[in-house]
């Protein structure tokens, strides 16, 4: 998991902070760039899901 988070940090998509509740833990959160990318990808995913049944007849949908 650490390597994946490190790669996302390097791309500017997430940040990692020391947990205030337990200094051994880390909190990972989206940066503004990460949030923008997530919003765009979710919209694309929902568009793809909506397109899948379009090729089916009404009765098959």
C-alpha cells in the first residue's frame, strides 16, 4: 500500500499526514488535483455504464 500511496503522492493526487489520534498511523487524502481527476473519472464511468444497455432492445433492457 505504501508504494501505491507514494506513487500517488509523486503525481500530486494525494497527501499523507500523521494521524493526530495515533502517531503511528497516517491519514491519506485527495489533493485538489486528485479530487478533480476522481470527479472526471467517475463521470466517465457513469457514462460508460449508461451506454452499455443502449445497444439492447427495450425488452432486453
